[in-house]
C-alpha cells in the first residue's frame, strides 16, 4: 500500500509493502525494500538489501547494495558504500569510495577514498586514494590525492596537499599542509 513509488527494471522494488516516495531504476534496485521511505536507487543492484532504511541515494552499480537499515546515506559510483549495512549519514562519491564502511558520519570524495574504512567514523577524505587504507581511525581530515593514504588506525590527523602524511599509519594528532608534507611520518604524534 505504498504510495508515490517509481519502479523500472526487473525485480525493482519487488518486496515493497508500505514504503512510499521511492524511486528505483535498474535490475534488482531496492529489491528488498519493504517500508523504507524516500530512497533513490539508480543502477543494477543499488540498495538491493535495503529493507526499512529511508532517505538514501545510490547511483551506480552495487552502490549501497548491502544496506539494510542505514539511513541518510549518499553513494555515487560503482561499489560506493557497498558493504554498509547500518551506518548512517555517510557520503561516498567515486569508484569504491567507502566500499568497506560499516560506520557513520564519513565523507569520501574521489576514487578509492576511505576505501578500506570499516569502523572509522567522522572522517573526511577528498582526493583519489585519500585515507585509502584507513580501517578504524576516527576524526581524520585528508584533502589531496594520496593524503593520509596509508593511515590505518590513527585518529585526529589533518593532511592537506598531495601525499601529505601519505605513509602515516598509526601516528595521531598530526597536521601536515603542503605537497609531501610529513610524507615520511609513519608513527609520530603531535607534529605540525
């Protein structure tokens, strides 16, 4: 009895019951949605597993395809936010950006940005491979291609510039501004 839905493609919005104002275009897009509201899904398998979550936007094959209850996410690009199941308020723009994410409040813009992030939250990555290998690190800001690329579990770092803090893995509370700034730092803390 859902209202104002648009479904185009094989199995698109297939299980919808009371979900309203959803747009689903592509084979298996929003296939499992039952009560989710206000979702937009464009591309094969986008938001495939979404059941009750609302206000998500997925554009590109397999974007947000395992999301079930995570709300207010935006994923644009092949495999963007593909592993996210319950994380909310994430933005992923680019090929495989935030593709392993299960956490909330992350922003990734650029191919491979925050690619390996699983439980890290409150991170911002802008640029190709920015914060690419981050898994659990929180509150990091990375602006520039390959900035904080090797960061894994470190928190509270700021890198602005191509390859700034590139090889940092576990060093915390660092600030690097400029091309290759602190690029050799791996575990050092509190550097400016």
